[in-house]
């Protein structure tokens, strides 16, 4: 019988905590949630004040029996699930299952899993926080109502199996709106003029960019504007009119929040959000380090606070002074945003003496990269500013102005360790201009003009979408990753390289939702609801009132839309392709992977076909049409229409789009042949097995010979 039973969420966390406590204390894992709303129905009793109908999660029966058995044999039970709303809800459900009184002093939380933090929390347990539970319930129930009431509308108008969500649909809308902006964007022409000038003393050549005339900025719209200026300055001198020297300081970025960690890991490490959070969870719960056992390396990774403890601040100072020197340290406090939940510290290393390089061998390559990013960002946040000497030079030529700006790094400060990826590259930091004097004449080496066109706004990446969601107050640290993962899984958007692009299905769903539910699929509404959830968490608002205020107008909209759609049949786009089985003209429908052709005679005729997209360039082998197809991983490839599975009259297939006049190398075709690739792979595998077998036999022979 255990004196103490501690229930956490994951086995890794259980192992780390067990090491710290040992003795008669037993630590086991609940493996996340044990109860939830049923999937088969709404699971919320609207008539009984939105009472949720929780059930035990399918497949967790044996685990629940084990938890009950262990709880029965323990003298004292502590619920040590994650220190956020979701963790509080799991603790509350566990208490209900294990018959632990709701006002029992049984709740412990760890912002960091260190021996000191764990022992301190066990000595100071609290009650389960009902306000946090209510905030989680409010979110869960409101999202369930939105999803289960709106999704049937999509089934009637688009296709069965689709779903809508309060936050995910707004995220899709942001991505679809950006795509619309890009498509409607009309590029505008503009020009720049660059003068390459030389200083007679140093003989150094530097670049100066055209600014305007008589100190007033001029926008160059066309080649005529450029020619006029080039004619005027062709034979004129370039003279230094003004020199401004100053000092510029750059302040380090604050330590990571969940959002900024996800953004930087995406930019610097090319990690997607799901991967980042999974690795961070491992670092928080514990990694096995030689001679120390399982160690939690970072603080809790779901936070939007930039606050750090005084102990961590003191440890950072000691490390900076001993590593870089006194001049590199600066005690810094960062302001947390107004709508942030400040319950947890920023994400930081738990042990400053565990430098990334020292424990590299204990980490996977991915863990090492993310840990180093978190470690360096935190240390840099407590370092001195970087200082630059800057110079701005105005150069005149026949009343026209050219400008040159330069800077040199005077003191590295925090940049000795870390540079935020949004800043300029370090190579661009030192733009040197020779020492010039007022009135000095410069030698003209060359004059270049360049035509450019304005570009549309960039597509969202996971990093920039998280930033946009955070700025608009949509979602919270724990929701960014699952939101983007969900809309990718449902094929509403796709990731092409790092860009997020709406699919045809996503655009159809988005259009239908904003036409029929504009007040729900709305960034402002979603942000307001998040604030109300925060007020519930702080005990300022009753969660049922939040649901009531939302539900009454929402129900009226749903009923209105359902009535309007009752006699509306989705008008299907008729293609120019005839069904080869029954002769009817096939129609365009939407599936998991986007558009496809289907016979309208379903269910009598079940014929379907893919929509073939072609390019203008002919096949470089036979001159036929080249089709664009996609692999299972949604990567484009190009194939000749005459390259069919049953009869191959042309073998053209390539990852690259064919170019006009391209001469196709037949050797490439052999490499792309699936059968030959499989044969080659089989040969390699067989050769490898044979080599290993020979090595083993040789070792046996050598041993016998030695004996």
C-alpha cells in the first residue's frame, strides 16, 4: 500500500517525478483525459441549463480500473495534471471517477519538473480550481454546440462528413481571405536607380540609392521617369551634401511564450507546430541524463507570459557574467500582454548549468535543437543591448538626391549569443560606408536602373498564422497547434513547402459559412468569447451565462438557415466529360482531396474520374499533352497523357515542369520507372543482408581459429 498516490498525465512525467520522491510514493499516468463528451451525439442537455453529459472515453476501461484500484490502496491521493485549464479539467474528472470530494486538498501543479519544485508542491497542495474547470467547460461546450449545429448544414450543401469549428473556421477564413487578396492583386510597376560611387582617398566603392529632388521623395513609376533623371545626371558630379552619424541600440527579444517558440522553431528549425509542441512536452516531462536520471529541462510550455522567477534571473546573471563578462549583463523585466494569462512563467531552461552542448549526447537531434533555441533565447533576454554606429549620407547630383545608409556593430551584447529570426541576417548587419566629408566630390563608377513590380501580401505560414491568431486574440497557447493540425487533416488547407493554401473544399466550406453564419465565423466574435472565457477563469463571470448569451441568437440563425436550405439543392457544376459507362455528362464534386468527376446517375452508376489538369508546354518526348498529378503527399509531378498504366507509348514523367525546347534525357526516364526502382531497392537490401551475414560468419570463423 502506497502512502501517497500521485496521478499525472504521461508516463514520462510519472517517471521523472517518481525519481524525486521514491519511497512509499507511487506515481502513475492517466494518459490524458479519462472522460469527455460522447462523439455520437451533442452530449449537452440544452433544456437542463447546458448540462454536459460526460462519459468514460472508449478504450480506457482497463486504465480506469487500475486507477481506482491504486486509489483504493493509497492513504493520500494527489492530482498532478498539467498546470492549465485542460489539466485542471482532467484533475476534476479524475476526482469524480475516484470519489475524491471536490473540496479536498488534493491538487498539485508544477511549472517546472525539478526536485525542489515537486517537493515544494507536494508540501503545499490546494483545492481543485473550479473557475479553471468552468472556463474549460465553457470552451468545450460552446465549441461542441457550434460544431454539432453547423456541421449538418455543410452535409446538406457540400458533402457528408465535413465539420465546422469556432476557431478552426476563423483560421480557414484568414487563409482563404489572404488567397483572395493575392488573386485580386494587380502588380504596379516601379523603378529604382542605383549609383556605384567611389571615395578618392580610400578607393572604396559603395552603393547609393536614388531618393528624390531637392530633398523631396520621388516615386519612379516607369522607364520614362528613369530616363529623364539619367539624362539629367549623365554628366553631372556627385557631391556629399549631408552626413548624419548616430548610435543605434537593439534590445533582445523576451524569453519564449508558446506562440513565439512555435514561430521561431518554424523559422529557424523548420519544425511544424505539432512537432514543436511534442518535443517541448518531452523536454518538460523529463529526459534521461547520465548520472542524473530523468530531468525536466524546461518550464511548462503552454504559456503566454514573459515573466521569469527571481531565482532564474539570478542564475542567468551568474552564467552571463562568468561566460561573457559584466558588461554583457543587464537585468531585464518584460511586460506581459494585457490579454495574457500570467499563471506561468515564460518558457525557460530549468537548470542554467545544463548547457545544451554539455547534454547534447542525452538528447535526440530535434530535442537538442529546440532546447538550444529555448536556452539561448532565455539567456539572451537578460543580456545587454547590441550597439551600432550608424551613418546616413545624402549625395547630390544636379539637384537630385541619392542616399546611402550604413552601420557597423560596435558592441555585440546579446547578439553574441542569439539573434531573433525576424531581424536582418548577421551578414547584413555591417554595411560599411567609407569615411566621407561634407562637400566631397565622389567618382561615379556606374549607374544602374532596375524595374520591379509590387508584390501581393505573402501567404500565411504556420508561424505567421500563429502570430495573426495571437494578435487578433483568437485562441490561446494550447489551441494554436491543434487548430492548424485539424484544418490540415480535414483538407480545408494544404501546406505547400511552408505556405498554407486553401483547398477547393476549404474555399467552398468557408464561403458557405461566412454567407450563413457571419456573426460566428468572425475574428472579433471569437476574440470576445476568449475574453469571456478568461473572465470565467478569474471568477468574474458564470460559465452558463456565457453559453446562454451565445446560444439564444445562435439557435435562431441555425433554424433560419436550415429552413432556407430545406428546398435548396446544391447546383452541381456540369463538366464536358461524358461518363464512359452510361453516357451522362459527369459533374464536379468535392472529396477528401478536392474536386473530382462523378456520374450524376448515382447510385445506379458509380463511375468516378479524376479532374485532369494540363499545362501549355507539350511533352518533350512525343509532343502530347502534359498532365499535372499529385503524389499521396500532395507533391506535384508532370506526366505525358500517353504514359498510361495499361499501355505505355511514351515514358515521359518528371518532377520538373517541362520547358520549351527541352531535350528529354532518356536516362532520367529509366530512373523514374517504378519497377526498376523497386528492383534496385531489392538488390541493395539483398546485398546489405549478404554483407552482414558474411561479417557474422567471418567473426565466428576468427573466434574458432583463435581457440
